[in-house]
């Protein structure tokens, strides 16, 4: 009877401790979740999952402990009835087992509820760990923005780091003390189930301690340590889930003793060592004694070492504080001292910097020689093996094109619109010149901290990174300023000059403009280069037409250069050189203007004409030769006419001496010249046979080679003679 009563109270005490564990871990989880959301701490939000899982474990233990108490009360009542009434009660019959309702329910909990609850806890731990690792992999991947997958909220250490460290260390200490208390109670057989709750509580304590260590490293500038601690929490959750599943499988094949209470699957053997570190010390002492072959742990040296542990820990803390006073700044990096968030002293580079110990002063070290890249746009374009301007793979709704000026209006069009004179007030010309077009481009700015500009760099903006923001505050401001200058510059450039820049003119112009903007706001930034890896027209039905722009430009340039060549060749042929041709054309236009103004015979027109002729003759071109040939022909005609006149005047005395005879003589001369080439001659005239004798000799020119002259001719025989 006394033993059963003690067991009843023991189970009641176990139920109370389990309830206290529920309240404690629920409060810890809520505090971590609310504080993590309030200050923007990703680590605290992820660390709050383990306490909530521990609440489920303590709830199972509270239910089982309460049922154990009911079963103990039921057994005590059955024993009292059996003692008072002999063997006449149902508890002493063959159906005694069916009458023990609380015991049967306890057996069902041990067989079904605890294993099922353990598997549920393992699933919760596995899902939480997988989510944490997936989250950290997503926020740490540099290729995630280009893959088109939406990113989760960006990892952030949050504000109020001091309060986070204080709360984390305090909660870790409280949960460890409670876990140690529960593990100490679990040494009693009636309270052995509390060891499983102590394991889940110490897991929460370890997670809080990891977050606190990461925050301390964050304060020292080691930003990657906190990320590693969060990843370690995820790995630990998955490892703990695997151990729970392994314990469940091993429990199926482990032989059980009669009356032995089963051990919960989430009772971790690894975490139980952390919850009860005295067992670790005992194990270490036994291992040391076994290695040396005698009880060395009882020696004075070993006991002295154990008594001096506190002093050694204090010495280590002093050394750490002393080391925090020394900061080595390597070449290529610069550092300043921060006291209460304010910069103190000068800038240190390539030297040893001395400061007050942490947390009085901290050091802010910056890699000023590192070249940083910043994409001026939503996200880079996905480039495949073939980047066609009109391809469907380039249709991205999240990309926005840049606004540029319309292509430059050719001079011929300007002449037609403005009658050869630039007229800004012409409405038609203004409409053509004020049109805009669109281009799609990826613009990447490479920059670094300017030499001697670290103080401006730090005073320009904070490097805090907010949730759901892929960049810190400084990068966002730099990108906004650079985007403003890029859009302003491109809006003033014609489309053909943007799509076909000459060399690095576009990147150089953008770099100079962005650098000027940064200098005006004292950002402490040196723009190293502005690169444009992708430049194309906006995706649409007309984007394919721009692929022929280079061919059209080359054809237009070919036609223009051919026309210029022909013009220069023609000018050189006519006037000796294109420059002389231009001067001659100006002189001819001056002649036309003088004739229209003063008349063709005016002295001004004559002087202008003479000046034009002089310039043409001095050019020694085709025009000069044509004028010289005309002058020679004129003198030939004049001299021929003068010779004919002199010949006529020379024959005048002969005519006056015998006019009739002169006429007949000249007539015969004319007939002789006219009939010299005629084979058949006819003489027409009056019948003057009585007074005129005509002696005509008909001759025909023979060829040089006449075979008939070399043949023998037979003379005709006389009449009546012999042949």
C-alpha cells in the first residue's frame, strides 16, 4: 500500500513537470517568434520551431503520466477491494484484466499513442529541417535571380543585436536548467519518461545557444557564422528526426520485460548526454582510468585540474577580450573604429589597429579593392545558344525596355521639311524630331570603394538588408542613382546610335555620367566600368526587322560613297579637282546672279563672266579643253574665210580683163572637178556642130594586176586571106 501510494504521487509529480515543460517551451517559442518578426531576425524565427515541437513532446508525456497516475489509483483501489472482501470481487476473477480500464488504456497509449506521436514529432522535425536548409540554399544562391524562380525573403540578422543576444542566452540558460532538472528526475524509474522531454528541451537550448554564438560573430563582422548556425539547426533537426525513426524501428524488434514501461522513440540518446552532462564526466573518468590502468581520476593532479577549470575558463575569457583589442587590417582593405555606432579616429589600411575591447569599440573592415557588380535592371536576360531578337524565349513580362530617342532624321528629309534651312519652329519637323523608341538592354555596373572615399562610403548609406530585399540599402540607393542617369542619357540618344554604338562610346558615356552623379552626392564610389552584355530592340512583331539594319546601313553607305566617288571623279575631270569645281560652280552662280540682276551686257555680268572663264581656264580640266577647242575652231573658221576672200579678190583683175572667157574657164574647172569621178558622162547642150568641135577622150583606170594584159591576143585575118 505505501509503495502504490508513492507511485501515485510520483506520477502526479511527473504530470506537473510535463505541464511546466509545456508552458515553458510554449512561452519560449512564442517569444522567439514574436521577437524574430519584430526585429526582422531570420535566425530567431527558425529557432522558434524546436520549442513548438517540444511542446508536442511534453504534451504526450503529460498525457501518459496522467494515465499512469490513473492506472496506479485503479490498482490501489483493486488491491483494497481484494483485501477487504476476499476472493469475491471481480478483480480476483478471470475477467480481472477487463475490469482494469485505466491499465488497458495505458497499455494502448504505450503501444499506439507514443509510437504514433514519436513519428509525428519526427515528421515535424524533418519538415522543419528541410524547409530551413532549402531556405538557406535559396537565399545563398547567386544564380537564383536569373532562373526565374521567386526568391524567399532575404536572410537578415535583424535589428537590436544586443537584445537578441541577451534574450537568446537567457532563454538558453533557462531551458538548459529545466532540461537538467527533468533529466535528474528521470533517474527514478517512475519518472524515466521525463528524459524524453528533457531531450527536446535541451535541443531548444542548443538552438538558442547557436543563435547567440552567431549573433556574437555577427557583431565581430563575421556575417557568415550566423548563416552557418541556422543551417546547423536545420541539419540537427533532420538528424534528430532520423534518430527518432531509428529508435522506433529498433523498438519493434527489442524484447520487452513484463511490467517494463516502453521508452519513447523521441528520447534521444545523444541529447540525453547533453541534458545530463554528469554522465559524460563519469564516462570520461572511466575511459581515462581504463586507458591508464588505475584510478587516475582520484589523484591529486586530476582533482587539481578539475578545481582549476573555472580559472582556466576565466583566463581564456581574458585572452579573448585582449585579442578583441587588436585588429589586423591586410593590404587592400581599410578599417575604422566604431564607438556606439559613430566613427572614431582615422582610416587604417595595411597595418595593425588598436582599439578598446568589445563591446566598447568595434572594428568595421571593408574590402576596398574588391570589384563589385550591380545589375541596373530587374534581372538579367536568359541567353541561350542562339540569341535571336524575335525569339519566344526572350519574352519576359518582368523586363521593361529603356526609352530612347527616335532614329536620326536624314539630311534630305530635313531639307524637304525645312526647305533646306533648319527650322526648329516648323511643327512638322518638331513632330518628327520628338518621337521616341524603345530598346531592351542589360546594363551591368562594376564599381569599388573610391581611393580615400571609405568615410563617404560608410556615411552615404547603411549596409542593412531588409526582408524581401535582394540588396542592402546602399546597393539599392546606388542602383537607383545609376538607373536615373542611364535612363536620362538614353532618352537623349537616337535609336541607331544606341543599337550600333561606335566602340565603347556608349559604356564610356554612361560611366562618366554615373560617376559624376556619385561624386555630386559624395557616395565614395569609383565606377570602374559600365558593360552592356545584351542590347536589342524590344521583343515584338517588328524586332526581326532590326536584324537587317546593319545590311541596310551598309547598302546606304555604299550608295552614298559611290555617288560621292562619281561626283568627285566628275568634278576632277571637269575642273581638275573637286575644290576647283566647287569654286567654278560658285563663279557660274555669280554670273547667273549678275545677269539676272543687271542684264547680260552689263559691266557687272561681263566682269563676272570673265572671272568665271579665267577660273575655268586655270583649272586645266575638261571644261578648259572644251573652251580652248572652241577658240581654235573659231580662229580656223575666221582664217579660212579670210583666205577665201583673198583668193576672190586676187581673181578680180582676170574677170575684168575678159569676163566671158573667165566665166567659161571657171565653168570648165567646176565641171572638171565634178566629172572627175563619174564613169558615164553626158554632155548636154545646143547643136553647135557647125561651129564647135568636141574632142572627148574616154579613159578608164585599170587595176594594177590585170591578167588579160598577159594573154596572147589573136589578130584578125585579112579578108579573103588564109587563116
